[in-house]
């Protein structure tokens, strides 16, 4: 029987690469997203709607079981704490944290029943280090690192593993939108900004979504069966500085 992976936010960027990579590896991939995609089985679902996530996951779990959950849906928001309104904080938390909580909570009964499962949170290097003008995003990604640790401890007895992948700067629509917004506001030269971003990374370039997908696939697999509660940094050396 094919293994089953549920991914959130699998229609773009890192999530899309993960969906493609898992499909190629032979997984049945179910993608809960608000924007459509031709990869895997698309299920329109807003991760902030806890009841909708539970409903979708329940149906999938009953039909197919759930081997892996990749909680990836997320948004970026640039501002320091003073410029972050309560509405901004709530929006970032609802998608980045509450969405992960909803997906995890919905998947766990099926994984417990199977006595196996791997949960992977796509967090960020900002779960490990602080970055400027990134108050709400940083907080939300640190929360995902915490979710990986506590879920790993609570569910190890059921042979369920939970880990967080912490990517550095990865070239995706989220990255390009953030750069475009910065260029619009500052009037900076876009090519120069891209070069500066690459130069910030010790390896001298941005990461690619496929590189994050390969690590995620490894964590889902039996090759990683002794890895749980960990933060896996994939950032070209950024956080080693
Ligand atoms: P992206 O913007 O290309 O893709 C995000 C996906 O999440 C989209 O398909 C979007 O429709 C979906 N999504 C957004 N809100 C949703 C909601 N309420 N319900 C369901 N789906 C929703 O972004 P990217 O860059 O691929 O990011 C994916 C994850 O990786 C995010 O959690 C992000 O924070 C994280 N990340 C990204 C980095 C980067 O440099 N691109 C670096 C570190 C972490």
C-alpha cells in the first residue's frame, strides 16, 4: 500500500517541492491549501479553520491512514514589535502556529492507532536566531520549534516522531514577494538586493526549495527513525556565524 503524506500549503514554493518529491518517492500526497495545485490531491482548506482541517484529515485518515504530516503553510510579515498591530500578530499566529496545531491534533489519533508516524514542521532559521524587523514571524517560528519538541516527547511512546526543519533564505514566491515589498518601500535596486541576500549566506547563495524537500523526505523516512524532537537547520551556514 502506498504511504500517505498530508501537507499544508503544498501549492507553492517549498511546499510544492515537498509535494513533488514525496509523489516521486511513491507517497500519496494530500495537499491542504487555499490556492489550487495540480500536484498531489488538492483539498481546498484554510489551516486557520480548525474544524475544516479536522474534517479533511479525518476523512483522509479513515480512508488511507497517515504516515507523514508536513506542516508547512506559513506567511511572512516584516515589522518590529511596535509596528506589529494586534491584528498582524493574530494573522501570523493563526496561520503559522494555530494551523500547525490544528493539523497535528487532527493527525495524531490516526498515527497513535498505527503506532507510527512522522510530523515535520517547516519552521525557519528564525526558530534559532533573531532577525531584524521580524517580531511576529520570529515568535511564530520559535513556537513551531517548541511544538516539535513537546510533541516528540508526548508521542514517543507511540513511535511518533516530530521534528522541525529550519530553512534559511530559500528562493520561493514568499522570498520574492518580501524582496519586492522592500524594494518598493526603499527604492533600492532589486538586483543589488538579491546579490546582498546571497552574500549574507556563508555558502554565497540562496537555498532552493528542492533542497528543503530532500531533508523533509529523509525525516519522514525510516532512515530517520531515531531522530525526534530535533531542529534541522538547512541554511547555507547562516546560523553557524
Ligand atoms: P509560499 O508563499 O511560496 O507558499 C506558502 C503556501 O502556503 C502557499 O501555497 C499558500 O497558499 C499556503 N497558505 C498560506 N496561507 C494558508 C492558509 N491559511 N491555509 C492553507 N494554506 C495556506 O512560501 P514558502 O517560501 O514556500 O514557505 C513555506 C514555509 O516555509 C512557510 O512556513 C515559511 O515560513 C517557511 N520558510 C520559508 C523560507 C523562505 O526563505 N522562503 C525560509 C524559512 C522558512
